[in-house]
């Protein structure tokens, strides 16, 4: 086992590596850096934290986790470059930190391919530091209206948070639907209706061409020439792995850091995990960055095992998400289309399964997520569901695969 492991980044991936390492090795020296001033936190819990004031889910391992795990934690410290020849990092405080083994868990940051994205005063919700600035503005009464550019997962979650905090919100989205990466049109329309029902204005098929302003940002220009104004402007246009600091290090990157099936980079003694790592997709085998929490945690455990000397092959990343704050349950897993579609819709509930060659490749559930675990298991195991597909969809107790078939509500589409 290495004598000193350095972890760059204290998000879900970083802290999970530290925890899994310490569980099996009391001696190894662990140092962990974060650009941010906070204890390790879970970004998915930020909205709930700001709405309810609850801390437990945000600081999910406890505020004292680093003391408990005997991790030498360096908050407010950014790794600025990696020097593999000398097994060292140069840090923002001017010092150098050496490692025997290094874990890059720097996550992802805002990706804003819109002119003016560097203007002061433009908010985002990608980190706790950034989110706090926005929420402080709302709490101080400075933000009564907001324009969010981008209606992906984070944009929608933020829109609901702001609306619930008394802010009037307009979302601008270039695509024809909300959360286009996750949702096919029918599910997206239900989500849009629900979001609009909560008072959020959603402008689809609308391209924002620039954030305007000579000092601070003061408007959003649309392709039509129209300029939208509000108290706050927020970019929620996407995320990108934090890899810029690795330039010149020799670490191979594409969109994220390229890793093998053991999550090793091309540089000896350097691993990567979480949103920063470009791994194999569990279903398709393609290389991809699926920037979600469960993938970050699973990858971190694989990395910890590698550091401990147990070679564990990573099973691959999944595409999986659920929307919690909508008022209606929505779950999106895997592909959003297939050669065949099984569809059931009734009483505000929708379930869709997408099949290729009789096997589930993805599903969308709205209003009732019962059965999600079974669908996922069938999908991951590649089970041919043709023999019982008529009974797969109806979620009512006693009316589905759990009991008798209910053909009247089942629609099969090719
Ligand atoms: C608002 C929001 C809601 C989300 N909701 C969900 C959800 O419901 N479900 C889900 O599955 N996923 C969700 N996600 C995604 C999930 O949070 C990420 O997939 C997960 O946080 C990735 O963990 P990570 O440790 O790889 O990276 P991050 O959480 O991004 O952590 C990386 C850390 O590294 C630090 N860092 C970066 N560069 C450096 C450097 N050079 N030196 C030192 N430190 C550095 C960063 O400051 C950051 O603290 C959400 C994300 C956001 C922002």
C-alpha cells in the first residue's frame, strides 16, 4: 500500500475514496484538497439545504469527517499543476505537495458557451460557493426576478428553488423541451406543465446569444434581438470536467480524463474518479462522462480498491436521474428511445420502456416510480422481455407482472 495518497477534490468522489481507504488501512497518510472553503458536501442536496436549512444531507459524511478519518484536509487550496516526474502537485498557496499515489477527483464546472459568460455578476449553481452567492442575494432581497439560461437538470432544479423562495423565474432553453438530455418529448412536456404550474416561465426553442453588460451583467440577448432583463442572470448551460489545470502534465484527456477499466490514467500512480473521469458506459461500452452522483461514488470505491492493491474492474457508468422537487416523481434511466417503445399512461402517470432486440435499453417513469429497480435490473442483465412484455407496464397492484395482465391500458408502439 502506498504511504501517501493525495486526493484532489473533496466532492462525493474525493471523500468516498478517503473513506473507503481509511476503512481498510489505518496507516496510510491521506491528504485531500478542495478549492472551496467547506467540509466535503453533496451537491444534489444544495437545493434542499437552501430551502429547509437542513445540513445533514448536504454535509453527508458529517462536518467532522476529515478529522474522524484522519485526513489532512486543505480547504481553499487549488491544485494548479501536476508534475508527474517528481510525483508532485503545485498548489495555489505557493507550496508543492508530493504523493505516492494521486487521485484526481476535481469534478465538473460550469460550461457556458455563450458570449459574455465571464461577466461579473453572472451566477451559476454548480458549486456550493457559487450557489451561496446567489442565495445570499435572494435572502438580502436583491433578487426578485431571475433569468436562467439553460433548462437542463440543474436549471430546472434551480428554477423551482428560486420560485419557492419568492423569485419570479424565466428559463430560456434552446431545445424544444426541458432536460433534453434526459427526457423524450412526452415526459418533458409533463415536466414543463408541472414547472409552469409552479409559476416558472419556460421559453423553449429560444437561443440566448449573449450575456450583456459593460461592467456587470445587465441583460440576456436572444437570437431574435430581444433583450431580457431581471435582477439576476444565471448560466445553467451545462457542465464540463475540471481538467484545465492538467494541461502540460501528460495526462490524456478527451472531454474528461481518459481512464482504463480500473480507473487508472495513462500516468503511473494517477487515478481519476467522478465527474472528471471519462469512463465506459455500462450499456453501450462507449466512452462518456455521465456526471451523476452514484457513478462518482461507485468509481471512488473502485479507485480505493486499486490503491489498496485489490484490482477491481469498473462495471461502467450509468445514465440515471430522478427529479425530486417537482411535486411529481420523474425517473429517467438509460436511453430515451429504442427500436420499440412500450407505453402506458393513465391518471397522471406515464411509463415508457424502450427496447432494442427485445431488451430494455432505457425507461422513463412519471407519477409513480414503482418497479424502477426491476426494470433497471432487467436492463443491466440484458434479459429478453418479449415473452412477458404485455405485463411489464401497468403499475397498479395486482394488475401487472406482479399479478394478472391488464391489456386495456397497454399501448405498444413501433
Ligand atoms: C445542483 C446540482 C444538483 C444535482 N443533483 C443530482 C441528482 O439529483 N442526482 C445525481 O445523481 N447527481 C446530481 N448532481 C450531480 C452530482 O452532484 C455530481 O455528479 C457529483 O457531485 C460528482 O462528484 P465529484 O466528486 O466527481 O465532483 P464535484 O462534486 O464537482 O466535486 C469536485 C470538487 O473538486 C474541487 N476542485 C476542482 N478543481 C480543483 C483543483 N484543481 N484543486 C482542488 N480542488 C478542486 C471542486 O471545488 C469541488 O469541490 C447534481 C449536481 C448539481 C450541481
